[in-house]
C-alpha cells in the first residue's frame, strides 16, 4: 500500500524534464545530454525513462515550448522577441515559424485574436 502511494506521488520523468527545460530554455535550446546531466542520469537512461512513459525528448521539448509560448503570449507585457528568447530560439523568425506550425497563425495574428482585458 505504501509503495503504490509513493509511486503515485513521485513526479513523472516527463514532469522532471519539463521543469529542467523551463529553467534552461532562456539559455538556448538545451540538449538531451544537458537535461540528463541535470537529472543525474546518462542520456540512455533518460531516453529509456521517457520511452517507458511513451514520450521522446524532442517531442517533450516541442510540447514544452508550445505550452510556454501560449502562456507567454497572453501576457501583453512580453514582447514576441522576448518570448523567443525565453523559449531558447536563436531568433524571432525561428520562433515565428515554430509558432505558426503549432497554431496556424503568426504570433502577431494570435495576439490580435486574444480577448482584451
């Protein structure tokens, strides 16, 4: 009983990787090797843990960036270039292309469609 409770409360590897990604993205796109190092794992162990949860590093990186991008876009004080920086993109145009791939809209179009507060 105690063991199953501990398993339920333990953060998943996906959650742990997302937390590391959030701290590392402003420094540029973090490699899987860097994230594994932060979690005190070998790259292969990280890959295995994520695979056990049905996920891969690149997909998790893209999903984390997308979620953060949408959250940052709701903050009118955050410029698009600042969001690109916070998400580890090399430049604003790289971020804009990724954002359009995710949403079908440019960051500016997306912002225009947001309800005004």
